[in-house]
């Protein structure tokens, strides 16, 4: 995996409770947001946005399975609004 892609994946985890800011992440690793999207598709077969949603879901599932946090607390820690949790729809 490209080091820049890995660094952005790490940034996603660190900022999972915030909306995806591809411009900010790209500025940390060098390429433009468009070039970064190409790198993600090349190395991971998915866009940064798709990977962010997957990462967010994985972290939320892990927190629900391994902690005593409420669904509301997990939603807050992972950037899901309560309407998304209660309706089963991931945020866009």
C-alpha cells in the first residue's frame, strides 16, 4: 500500500468523529484530493469516502462489541448522528 494512502487511513481513524475532509487529509500527504482519490482507487479499489464509511462502521461495531458504551455514545465517538443510527442508514 502506498505510504500516502496509509497515512490518510491513519488520519481517518484519528478523526473518525468528524466529517471527511479530503482536502485537509490531502494537504497532509502531498497530492491533490483528486490525485489522492486515484491512489485510493488504485491501492484499495475504493474511494476515500467509501473507505471512511467502512472505517467508521468497523470502529462503531468494535466499540459496541467490546465496551459498555451506549449506542448514543458510540454514535458520537464515530461521527454518526442518532438519526442515522436509529434508521440504520450511514451518514453521507
